[in-house]
C-alpha cells in the first residue's frame, strides 16, 4: 500500500481533533521531537500532534488510516535505537503522548496502578511510594522517559534480576489499533487464561502495531531496607560467582547487580565532578549491588557481610564497601549511572546491548574484547551493565588519539564480530534497547527466517496499510 504525505484536508482535520494547544507546525518548536537521543537521526514532519485523551488518539489514528499517512508514536524520546523519530522525507506525523500524563487510579490493595501512557516513569515510582508500594522499573532516563515508551520497548534497567522487565510489570493495556479502533484490555487480573495474551504483542513492539494509551501496572511491597555495596574483583567470572553466593545466602534478594571494568571507573573519576574511588586500591573489575528485604533488623546486613567475608577468604573478592547511609548509596549509584556520560570525552564509542545466559557471560566478554582488539589494535573496551541479567553494554572506546570518524566508520564491522560471538553463545543482539531503525537490518542476520516471517505476518495482520512506525523493527 502506498502511503501519502499529509495534505491540507488531513492537517485541518487533525488540528480540529487536538485543538490549538495540541499541535506544533513550527520547525524550531518541532526540533526536540525530530532528533533522537543519540543524535544518529534527524527527521522532518509536517506536524507534531499532542492529543490529550484516548478518544483524541483514536480520532487522529483513524484520520491517518483514512488518508494513509504514517505515524511515529513518541513518549519521552529517550530511546537509543532511533525508533521514536520520523524519517528524513517529511511524510510521517509524530504522535506525542506527552500530554496524556495523568495517574488515573492507585490501588494499594490490588497492588495495581492505572496510568496514561505519557506519565513520566519517575512519577509512577513516586506515586507508588506514596502508598507504601514499589514500582520497580528503574533506569537512568527515568526522569524523562514515559511509561508508554517503557512498555513499547519492554525496557529493562537495573532491577530486572528481581522483578522482571517492563512487560512483566503489566496487568492490562489499552491500545489504539492502526485503524483507529480502541482495544480496551485494561484488566487488573492476576490470572486470565482466555486465549492469546494480546497485551504482550504490543509490549516490545516499539510502536509498530498500535499506540499504547493506558496501562494497569503491577506494584510490589516497598522494601524496608536496601543494602548497597561496591566490590572489587579479579575477574568477571568471580563476579558471577559472587552473585550466586549472594542469591543463595539471602533467598534471592539481590535486586541489582551491575558490573564495570577499571577503565570505566577511571573515566568516571576523570570526567565526572564530585566522584571518588570507593575502594583504596585499583582492581580489574567492580560490581555495584543492591540487596533488599521486606524486614527490619540487622539480619540482611549480616548475611551480606557474611558472603563478602567468605568471598574474601575464598579468593573471589579483593575488597568491598557497604553504604552506611542513603547519601553513600546514592553516590555509589551515581558512579554507575554516569558511565555513559564519562565515556564521551574519551572519543567515539561503538556500542552493543547484548545478552547471553549468565554461565556464558565471562566467556562473552573475554572473546568479544579479544576479537575487537584484533580488528582495531589499541581499542579500549568498556563492557558494563546488568550482569545479573546476563546483559552487558559492550562498548568500545576509540584508541587514544585515533581519528573519531574513521573509528566510527567501523561500527558495522565491529557489530558483526561481536554479534556473531553473541549468537554462537545463544545470546541476543538487543537485550533491552530494541531494534528501532538502528538494528532492523542487523536482526535479519540472526533471527531464523521462520521468526522473521511470523513477525512480518503479525505486522501485516494488525497494520495492513503499514502506517504504524514504518521502517522500524520489521
Ligand atoms: P521513546 O524514546 O519516545 O520511544 C521509544 C519507542 O517506543 C519508539 O519506537 C516509539 O515509537 C515507541 N513508543 C513510545 N511511546 C509509545 C506509545 N505510547 N505507544 C506505542 N509506541 C510508543 N533502556 C533500557 O531498557 N534499560 C536501561 O537501563 C536504559 N537506560 C537508559 C539510560 C539513558 C540515559 C537513556 C537516554 C536511555 C536508556 N534506555 C534504557 C533506553 C530506553 O528505551 C528508554 O529510555 C525508554 O524505555 C523509552 O521511553 P520513552 O518514553 O523515551 O520512549
Ligand atoms: Zn542498560
């Protein structure tokens, strides 16, 4: 089906739906909707639409369907794979959910909260905490990303280990389908086996199957205490061992377990203000961990200290420190969260977001580092991230003094080398950021033709005109 550029009649009709405050045509005002977070893409559009309700979204999408105009749904525009911005041709409209930002209902007894898609993640967390509940999704973009974007990318973050990724935190969804009809799946049931679980189609679909307008989210008991610590180790294998010891000793209460290499910490200490090395000596690897409990008392800290003492005498651990107050815990987390920023002054960085079974984690890092160093002598690996989920952001900083654009020109070649190893180890080439535009071609190398065929037939069934975020994912 051929798509059309938005014409005058279409534009007048959509403006009438969303009202004078609901659209932006001025290119300068549009700018922040057109450039992606990583500045890999800069698109154009005739209009940015900012509806306020499901009804308005349904009318706008219905008009797009009728006029065969393509739509790019957008939340906080913090996505890392170019999925949330329109292409350069200017024929796609941006549908921003940012004004649908109301928390509709919080039910502590149901452990559930109903929200509109444009609510910022940090506000969801706050609203849960206000009723003594936890919404566990947490990532560095939480101050600006929206719940609709989180669900659409099936976001991960730092608590997946204990609570699962975004799709595990949802009881029900409301979705505007590509023809403008509204699917009301806003159930808040814990058990519902009445056929295919449709909500899971739309989560992780990156806006290619419909527009998520509302969601019922799962809440959890708020932990009474969190022990945060920072440990220095000789190897990644030792870190995997340490995690296993923690889980065994605490009954699976590790809520975050993040790894970073010495070079990463060096970059943080050099480039990020008000940071200090938490340990006295330098170590090849570090982990930052949270262990949480619903109970008060000293038991949890004692269990954590017991594991650390055993690991120290067992030669697994070199040194460790536990935060003794909230401020210290925040300072430790700030180290981890500032790593992507700290990499920037060191020059170009070729990035990967991959996962493998945790038993292959150490082997992945070792093999990928060696292979890329063979390809680009002097390249500086910065593998960091969510060890507890087998997910590592395998980033490579350019060799010292190298030409940045020459280095970045090897992005595709480096990706192939790393992704081939990931594939061999039974892993995924996009663990949490999605495919978007950036990895749409790359995935075809690794998913079986059958899986690609099934994905394409789902897309064709739900969106036969192909107006929903074209050029992304499939
Ligand atoms: P956008 O960027 O606006 O959109 C993302 C995708 O979802 C696009 O394809 C868009 O079309 C689609 N979309 C958005 N809203 C809707 C909707 N209502 N209906 C249908 N489709 C929609 N991700 C992780 O998984 N883990 C991390 O730890 C993590 N850390 C990050 C740290 C930083 C500093 C940054 C900048 C990003 C990070 N991300 C991480 C990327 C992550 O994907 C996004 O931050 C977030 O989940 C996207 O939310 P958003 O509202 O910004 O969505
Ligand atoms: Zn991550």
